C-alpha cells in the first residue's frame, strides 16, 4: 500500500501537533513541579523566539568568507523535565551584514556567545 506525499505530510503534522500538546502538559503538569517552575520554563520558551537576529562570522584565515547563524532553542526531555537547549542554525548571508565577528575557527562559536 503506497501512501501519497500529502497523506504522509498530514500524518507528520498530526504527530507533531500531538507531541507539542502532550509533552509540555506532561512535564509542566507534573505534581512535583511548582507553578513558578513551570512558569519559568514557559517564559524561557516564549523568549526564545525563532526570529532571532542573525550573527555573522568569519575566520582569520579567510575573512572574506562570511557565514551567518541565528540562535534557536530545541526542546529536549532530560531527567523528567523539558529543557530548552540553545543551538545555532546557519542562514543565508545578508547582502550587507551589519557586523562580522572574526574568530579563529568556526568551531569556536557557541550558541550562548562567541
């Protein structure tokens, strides 16, 4: 039995929606979690906007090759809690980047700072 692309996408959307609804309620609705803890986690999730301003970097060895990243947050389930882990996502370089940070290596870039 072959499943069409549209049906596969719909199943993926339904699965993602169920995960988004159930996982946070299970973690935040736990009896041992206080209201302030769950509120703090929710605030962290809301302040981690996916539309973060991209930051551009270049290496000392190749300063003309500019690479830009935006910060994002990934929800992970760790030790019975949902935690938000910072990560970098590469984005297309703007025509005129506002500022470029020079680093020794691109591996030196961390989501929490340079």
